């Protein structure tokens, strides 16, 4: 096999006002013809900048200062602008994460797909148009002729990502660089795109360089992997070997920090403390040494080289460079939280909740269309219990969270909290309820007021609700979530995403709530930080006896945190069960497909076709019917809610008819 | 360091000009060589000289002294119109964003109603109806000045309102008034302050324009617009109209530079 891409000692520097930042610092790797290489690392590790350096997409203040990028033997860094234009999009193509800004919003789809086929002189415009439609069909775009005339905003995220892939593949490049192509997508759509990319690699022999923070995504597509940390490659090798037996402590932590479907329910995850080094002041020795549990004296003094430890495997570590292995993780499971007795009334009880939002009228006399966000959800949460709610975007989980916390009022249904009917509470009565019913939000950047100091953020609810001595309480709260109490004087922007989420949690805890509704609390965080925050929440749960309503799209995360799990589809629960049972023997076909779509190495996927139906017009009968692999005529009737075992409810005509693939 | 200077060089120049004019306004009685309204018909329309640096006008008043005193009225009028207008407009805008529904409709249609009229013409009509005088002219300008702030404040507040930290504040049981004043207001303050700075030049210019047209100040009070107006027909005696005109020009440019710089400085995307 000959190398199609050969990168040697690439150095890319950002000249910032505060000094030069070496974002990519001596990175070398090769990609053979038709190979798949995954690059993994947390945000800021330099993986995207590496890709942009290869494509020469960087602009000042960034500059490539050293190294070589050889593409089929040609030096990309020496190409002139016109040579670059010929090369880009023809021999090497790139697919970006954000398919909304990656497509031009004012151009129709087809011209965007075929434009550079014509520009590179491959085809005349009419032929290119036919080629474009053909490409869209091959990328799995439904009714490509119609889609070709549509605008990007008329498409869903998954469809747009298919269009992006069609653009990337239009000139049949020999290398496709995909930068987090599935990060913004739901699990079932992500499975579709990963399948598609694997197919492209097989059928066309296109080499793929896949950048992702998600080891699962990389493990399910790439044969080789490079782990990046602080601008350097710290470990490379065949994906399966690196995942099974990581030799660099950072790769080790990454591999074990991801909650997996086979980790025990509510087990603590190994995580590494601390943060990546300040790029302006890199440590002299190993860059990971300050956070490393296996550190030896040499690590602080000398910078380790990338050393080959076995054919095709290299690692940048003083400890393991002689071929030693790292020990498997051993962390005790969190203590079981205090559970409610059977006879006790549930802490929270909601029945038949319905919420719809009117869209703006299209014309003066048109009837306003309704978005049916929540269509009849009933749930119970006991004291100290954690109920997980899983669903893809748009299925109504966030609305449900806001109904429970009464940020919205339901159109129908009933909510009781601690025996009190809170469905129609308003004004002072609602404010009096707030302290007991708190919420943690998804976006750690938007959920803290940027103009207030952390101390003020935490003290404000205490003052408003008349607590004495808020300062002491603020210090205690910061300490409880693992932050330095002296940081109360700082502003939110001085913290990392994970630390901000800790502040959010501290704010929710400030008023001693009985129930916390957490809406995707870890989905915006890097895996390692995610493990830290999950561990913190598990610990607090056990210590304070809190009940949680935990919303997430990531099944493995839910499994790591929840006693019971409900799966939501188009505004309804389709399955509800104790966590261990749901993951072992899922009964609803959607749950089965969702579980199999989680990208894990070696996992056999059931790829669902299509996308969730629109919440504007609810389908007759079973909402999942159109995508269900085992749909039958009776599914046109509304499905019954069947209790197949104590505490296990399934909304299906034929529960258990779809089996998990082995 | 050099890059920072280049990026903010004009802003610093603007700040220096504005500061200089503020000092002039403050110290006018002490640094003026003559009283601003001292008529001396024997000294009419003298060319700029050592005795009268910027010459004298048709009544023999020293142009420099009138110019320095004029800074007081111009800046005072500019600041009061902009600050009061921004205050009223921001309050209405935030209120509209918070109320939603009919309250928002009513407030924003009222805003549109005022915006429908050409501002100078409306201010002119109002000032004429209220009568000549600095206070009346400021009131007339205020009526046409607040709507743009209401629009801006409403759109900014709508963006902030949908942020999760506002939801978080609601969930914490904070009173609505507190959420508006302590959470939303500080977060929309930056862009409004920028608009204020850019707007000060325009307000001063408009006030001078109204004075030029005979509204605004009561003669013989020294004011740049009315000074230009008085010198309008004196083609030979160019200095009578030119120097107050230059004063208006520099103050407007100063505020524009400062406002541009402030906008860049407050824009997080412009920082690296």
C-alpha cells in the first residue's frame, strides 16, 4: 500500500495577542490508499487545526511554520493558490460538522453539488447535473430530483450531511476528510451516515480521515486511530488494539471514560482530573504529566518522543515505551442512594401531559399550525429515584422538562409534586414551589449570566428566598461540587465547560431541592469532563438523596446514571422499564434500534430508514410505524400501552418482535 | 502592541477629541478671552488676528469665545437627548420583549408610528409648537429619539430572554422585575452604549440643525448651529460660519470614532 497522505512534523502556530500558540506541534502520520484513519482528542487538542492545515484552509493569525504535507508525493504546503484550487475538491475533499453553515443558504442543492464538478473541468454543465442527481441518490437522499431543487433549510440535519457528503464525493476524491460529521446528529441518523461513509470507503476505495471526539464513532468506522493531546499525537495504532489495550495514559482515560452499554448501572466512571495544559505555557516534560496517575520522575523533566512499541503501534510515554501495559480501571460503584419505600407516595406524578405550540400564522386568515411537542406523557418519580428519559432531538424531551419545572404550562394533564397539584400554579405560589424543584440546563455557556460573578450567581437565589448568611453557603456549595471556594469572585467565562456545569449544579443545589430536572446536562461536554460531571452527580445523589429526572440522547450516559429509563418518540413514552432490564431486553422496536445504533466497536447496527415524522401532523396509529422494521397492518391502529412485566410498559402492538442483533 | 494600537488608534483619537471638547465646555468661562455676548459694533467682522483668534461676527462678538461657550449648549443638548432617549427607549423595548402578546404589539406599533415620520421634520414641527428654547427643543427631539432604542432594546432583550440563564433564574424563583433589571438589562447594555456613543454626534448635529433653522436656543445665546446660521450670508467673512461648522464636524467625528472603537472592543468576535 502506498501512502496517499504523508504528514511529517507539521507545526501550526496561532499568533495571538497573548503570544504564539502551537496548536499543532510536530504531528506526523500517514494514510494509505483506501485506508480509514480516525483522529480523536478533546476540544482544543489540535485535531481540527490539523485537518485545516492539510487543506491549507487557515488564515492569519494562524500559520503553518514547519513540516511537510505530501499528497501522493506532491507537497501541499508548496502549492500556489491556483494549484491548491485545482487540488482541493478534486483529489481531497472535506466535510464539516455544521451542515447548516456548511451549505450556502441561498443556493439550491443541485448547483452546490455539481458546481465544482464543472469548475474542475470534469464535465459539461448538463452532464454534471445528471451526475449530481445520481450522487444524491447514492448518498441516500430520498427523491433526489425533487431534493435537487430544494434549499438547504428545507432539509433536516441528516439530509444536509448527506448532501455535504455528495459534494465531497462529487469528483471522486482519493481522500475525504470528515471533521466531526455526525456530532450534531441523532444516534439513529448518525448510524445512517456512518454506514454510508463505510460504504463509500468500500465501494470507491476513498481514504477517509475521520475527526471525532467520540471513540465509539471512530471505532465503528476506522481501522487505525491517532490520539491527540495538546497539539501532539500521543498514541497511534490499529483501533481495536488501542481501544482494548491503550498504552498512553490519556488514551487509557479516554477509552474508559466513555460510559458503555455494558458498564454496570450507576457505576462510577474513571476520569482524569485537571485540565489540558495552557497552550501558552506548555510543560517542559510530558504534556500530560500534570494529570497523569502513572507519572514517574522522568515525565516532568523530559519530553517523551513518539516511540514504536510494536509494528504499527507508537506511543509517546516514558512509562509504557518499553512495552509495558497500563492496568485496567478499578473504581468502586457509587453507594446506593436511599430509596423510597413502596408505600410512600411518589415525589412527582404527572399524568397525560399534553403541550402544543402554535406556529406563526402563514397568512392573516390561515389557521395557525400546531407543533405537538408532548402528546400524553405520564410518569412517576419516587423520592431519591432517578428516571432517565431518552429521545432524539425534536421528540419533546426538553418541552417535557419545562412542563415538569413549570416553565411552560401544559395544555392538558396533571402534575402533582410532593402531594400538591402544581399544574396551574402561578405567581407567588409558583415562586414558593421553585426551591424544591430545580433544573440543570444543557448549555454550560448560555445557562450562566455572563455579567455576574459566580458568587453572585449562587447567592442570588439564597437572598431572594431569605436565607441567612449566603456567603458561607456559597463557599460550601462550591466545595461540594469540587470547585475552589475562592473562585466565587470570578466570572463564568473564566471557567471551562465542565466547571461551568459544576456551577450550574451548585446553583440548582443552593435551595436544597427534592427533585432536579437535568436537561442533557453532559451532552455539550468532552467525554472526560462528561465522566467527571456524571461522577459528581452520582456522588451528590447518594449523599443528598436527590431525585432526578435525567434527560439525555445518549443511552450509555442514561444507563450510567438512572434507575429507570423511559424512551420517548414523537412526544410519547414508547417504553418504560428499570434500566438494567431495558438495556438487556428492550421490547419496543424503536428501543432496540436505538440501542443498536449506539456506535460501539463490534456492535451490529439496525439502521433505521427515514427520519422521525413531523410533529406538525401526528400520524394515525403507531408513530413509529413508518420506520419500524417489523411494522404490520395492525400498526395503523393506535397501539395499546401494554404492561409486559411489573414496571415495564411498552406502547406497541407486538412488543419484543424485533430482536437485538448479536 | 502595535496591532492593538492600530485596531484602537482611531478610537483613542475619538476619545481624545471628545474629552477635549468636554474640557472646553467645562472651562469655557475661564478660558474664553471675551464674554460671549459682548457686543461691540466698532469691532464688527474683523479678520482672525492676535486680538481675535477666530475673528468677530456681525455684532462684533468674539467668535472664539462664542464657540467655546457654544460647546456647553451643544454637548448638554446632545447628552440629554441621547441619555434620556436611550433610557425611555430601552425601558419600553425591554418591557415589550417581556410582555409579549398585546402589550408588545401596542408598544411596538407606537414605536413604528413615531418612526414613520421623518425625524427632523417631526422634531421641527414639535419644537415650533412648543416654542423656541433649549428645553423645548430637547423635548421635541426626545419624542423622535427614543424609538430606535426601543427597537434595539426589544430585539436584544428577546435574544437574551431565550437564553437558558433566564430560564434558570425563573426556575430559581426570582421575581420578574429582578430578572429584567439584574439579568437581562446588564446583558444588553453593551450594544446600547455603542449606539448612544455613535448617536451623540448625530444628536449634536440635529440640535445644531434645528438651531440653524431658528429653533433651539434663544438669541443671543451662543450655539454652534445658530452661529453657522448667522454667518450663512456672509460669504466674504468666511470665518463667521466656518469655525462653528468645524467645531460641529470635529465633535461628530470624535463621537463616531469612539463609538466604532467601543463596538469593536465590546464585540467578542473581534477579540483574539
